[in-house]
C-alpha cells in the first residue's frame, strides 16, 4: 500500500513516528504492529483497520482497482 501510493519507508516512518527499519520489518512480516501503531498507520492511509491488516495476505490494491474498472468480478 505504501509503495502503491508512492510513499517512501522514511515518509511513512515519520508520519507514524517509528524508525525506517521498523517499517521494513512490518512489511516483511518480521514484526507485527501494536494496536496503537496499526491505528496510526490506518490514519495515514485513511482506511479502516480491516482494509489494511488481515491474517490473510492481500493482493495489490491497484490490481483490484483495475480489474473493477475493466468490468471483471472478483
């Protein structure tokens, strides 16, 4: 989601007040965010928590968006 919005790890880290290495660890799945951090991340992306975090891996949001624009169903 961060990359699709052309946001650097450093930018996200600054917005949610963590270090860049922590952003990388979250993206790789090496670490999991606290509830507070998860909520801060969701605020940055202006999305509900269930749209950002799940136990199941998400596909690229851009792929879903373009599929819906072309009339495909999921």
